C-alpha cells in the first residue's frame, strides 16, 4: 500500500504544477513594467466535454484551467488576476499599456474582459459571446486609440440547444458521391463549376466579426455568417483584414481555400479583395504603409497536391496579387511564422529551411542572410502579434532565435555587413511554446526558459541580452528537488542510417547499473530534440516514469519510405540495442508507449518483435483499411488523405496498393503478438474508438493479454483531460509497467 501511495503522490506532484499555457502564454506591456502570464494546472481540468474540441462554455479545450497572472517586472511580484474563474486566456495590452483585455468563461460562456491599472478586479467588457475556434486564433485586437476591440462573436442567429427528435418524422441522413469525372450541379452552383469540399465540423468556424466599444460595452457587428480564420487590424486602425475559409479543394486534397476581405470599422460593407488563396489562413501581415498583405502558400499539412510554397503580396487597393518567388526555386513558407515587414515597407523577412531570408519588394531580389551559418534560425525576435521585425538599433540589425543540436540561443544579424553576433547560447531550452515578446518602449526581451529539472519560467533581458533575470517562480519548491538528468546518444541502423536519441534518467541514477527502459515512439519525429525539455507536454509526462525508476528513451525515427513498419522497427530496435550495449538498459525489462500516430507505432512494433515486456498504446490506428474508409457522422472521409499522402505513407489508394495497406496494418499480424498491451482511448475520439476495438477484439480472440480502457467523456488525449481521468490514466500506465517490467513482477518500482 505504501508503494501505491508513493506512486499517487508522484502523479499529484507533477500534475499539480503550474505550467505556462500551451500557446500565447505572455503579453508584455508597452512600457515593459508589467507582464501578463497565462498558466495552467491539471487540477483545474474538471469540465466534461461537449465534443472532442470544445468545453461546455464554448472555449477550445486546450485552454481549460488557464489563469492570468500579472507580474511587476521591477520587483518580480506576481498576483493571480483570475483566481478560480474557470478558463481565462489570450491577454492583450492596450496601445497605451493602461488596460489588459482577455477572454474568460467566468460567467459560463466565453466573453471579453478588461483590467485597468489601478483597479483590483477586471470587469466584463461586453455581454457578447466570443466565438474562438482554435488555440492559434487571434487575440483581442485593440484599435490604435485604445477605445475599441475587434473580436470574433457567436452568430446572433445561432442558438445552441438540444432538441428531441419528432416521433413522426423520418430520421435519415443521405450522403451521395458522384463519379470522379462528373461535375456536381446544384442550385447554388447552376453552372456546374467545381465545388469545394466542406467538412461537417466546419460550423465551428462560423462567427460574426464585431467591434466592442470598451467604455460602454456596445457591440457593433461588422459582418455576419462568415468563417473567419485570421484577423488583423490595418496599421492605421481603420480596417480589419479577414481571411474567410471557403472549404478544401476536394476530399482527397485537404488544401484549404480562403478569400480575403477588408472590413472597415466605420460600418461600410466589407470588400472582397482576393479569392482562392491557398494557405491555412492564420499567418499574414500588413505592410506598415497599409498597401499590401503578405502571406505564403504553405497550407494545411495534409494537402496532397500543393505546389512549391510561394510568397505572395495582395494589394489592399485593388486586390492584385504578386508572386515574389515565381521565378525562383527558393521556398520561403513557414507554417508557424508569418512573413514580417521592415518598418519602411521596403523589405520582407521570412524564416524558412532553417535560414533567415530578406526580400526586396520592388525588385524581388531574395537574399539569404544566414548563408554559411552553422545554426538553424527558428524564430525572429519581434513584439508579439506585430507585423514588422524588431530592430534594437534603428533598423541596422535584427535578432533571431537559433538552434544547434541541444544548444538554444539568440544571435544578432547586421543587415549591412551580414555579420552575425552571438548574444547568448546554452543547453537550456528557450521558448519551446513560442513564448517571446518585446516591450517596444524599452527594447527589453521577455522569453521562457526550461531545462530537464525545471519547468518553463519567464525571464527578461535587455536588447543586448545583458543582465538576464528570472521573473516568475511558478513552482518554487521544484527548484530544490532535481528530477533527473539527460544524455544524447547516436547509433547506426542496419541499413547504415545515422540516428540520434535522448535518454532521460531518474534523479538517483547510478552509472553502471542497468534499468528498465521505456521507449517513447512517434514515427517521423525527432524526439531527441526534447532531451532537455522539462517533459510535461501533456502526453509524455516523462518524469512520472523517471520518478518510478525507469530510464526513458526518445529516439529519432525519420520515415522516408512507403514501408513504415519496416522502417520504424529498424530505427527503434537498433536504438534500443545501443542503449542495452551501453549497460544502461536491462534487455529483459523493455517497455514501449506512444500516443496517436505513436500509438500506431506501438501497435506495429509489437507485431514485429517479442522483445518488449509491456506496451501502452493510446488513441491509435490499427487497421489502415478500415480507417481509410471511415465515415464521420457528418459524411466526411478525412482519413483517405492521411493514409494516401500524409502520415500513413501508403503513396496511393487502397486499390493501387492493396498489399501495402495490409502489410502495414497491425491488425493482420496479431497472431505474432507476445507483448501485453494496454490500449487507451477517449470515447469522443470518433475514429480511434473502433480502431482500439479492432485491436482489442483481435487480441482477445487470440488469447493474448490486453486491456482496453475507454474514458467516456474524453477525446483524443485523455492524458490532457479532466483531472480525475488524468490521474487514473497515469495510475493505469504506471501499474501496467510496474507489473511487467519489475524484477519482481507485481511490485511497483521506486
């Protein structure tokens, strides 16, 4: 009993940590005197889901339990601005820095709130209901004079309520398909032009675009019934640019197609300036003179027919478009970083392929500013949400975040001489969640730092990165209790491929002693980059494993062929061999676990080898054939693209490569499984439930040891769900490994 109590304490210790929000965690006031920090705690995850994506209040589930803390930069004092409010997130300072706007569901629905300096409590800014869609959606957009805020609102005509079916009415849904060469004809499309495919869940995109007057709470609706992804205000604050989602090119090609509107804040009708834009709709930027919009065409990752990523300009005057990369072979797209402007609107800066590029707009000349630089440029230093790069010395240079192996740093690039100067570089991890901001009035840089034993905390440094100091201490007690160490290793696969991985050790690790090893897998990823991360990303929680005495292995598993099972097995097993040969891992006590595609990887590995003594697979695929044909309640077939051209890596349709689909579906090889398997799934995860059922049913029919745990009110990631479910999840995982990997079976390792 004491051992299980110790395990429970370890789970609570980790899950009760205050962690920076998974996205958009900070906002620095313009004068640099105040920092708003968004933190989350798993104990505050209590809400039952209304769907896979959303909380009952309408907020994205990824923000659940977020609270906003205010930090006074001078003395590092902090206070919780929204204690026990529910979920509060997306802070944004007014241009004068006197007010902080944010979203919160304190009153049971997403609404806009405002805190003013000198006041103790925030106030509700409007009764209107905010309609957020994703964690990457826009913040409250302040007008330059600080009097109004542009937001996305729940449509006025939309009423969400549960209705009982009419007993006398027919309750049937009909889905129809036309032959590939036929052109659909409909009342809305009488000319028979090619129609876009619209996903059944697209209604979640629908919202009104509105502007709220801060002093009165008055709501002015600018447009109704749109499906806006990105929103950005023009530099002069008179117009909001809106990317409106129109659908996907077709079912087999999940390339989003958007149109661009200009919404004048004076209430005049919106103006459509561009149509059929192929990008994901979130990342674009206004030129400082307001004449152009810049965006890149790298779109949704599952797009199967996307051409070379291009850099485009749209004229805000007449909607004409210019392709700045049309006659080059340079790809300048970045799915997480928009193109940024110089302050004079003459140049654009793009981060792509690990380099920083500058494009002269007038002549279309493209320069690689980091040519020959032996580090990857991963982020431009800028004020959060700004359309322009930030320069510490009046446009003579820019600063970039860099990465080389496990070394994170910041470097300054002189735009005239191309000289690159190192400002700071160390093995601690910088801005893993994109948490960086610049106070425009002081030039102070705010950034997050974490390492193997310390979760992310906010720091501040001046423009030259001198005198850095820590601003937050979200979990002061953890600083006194190191949680472990890490080590990077390399090995060679049987086909000669050089790979890298990371090993995470318990705090009391003794060199020369062999330990039970748990391998985390996710095909196609480079998990070695996480070797110095704190390890509480919501799916890994690797310290819950190392605290129980396991060594955790994070191998790189590049996937380059249409034989994913064979390729994955070679990568993982050769890496495990290397760890065993080093004397670190006990070859008789090997475990493996993975989530989502990583769960599929677990399912495949245990059909290829009997070396694992235990396995845990969550939210996984087991049968490429049945998932290929999966039809959602709304009539969508979203997994065709995944299987043919994306992560499934089959290279074509089921009828083209029938045997390939079979050979890479674990369900057909369950008779070879000898590893006890714990399957975990959330009941709201529509595709994964039948996949887990197939895997479990097959193993049970064959008399293999398997357990299926289904969390009835969770979606794709039960380990990020309600606190009781997360605790139960980890109790099951640790007990499962404890039963099968301990020297004495049935005893939980200390």
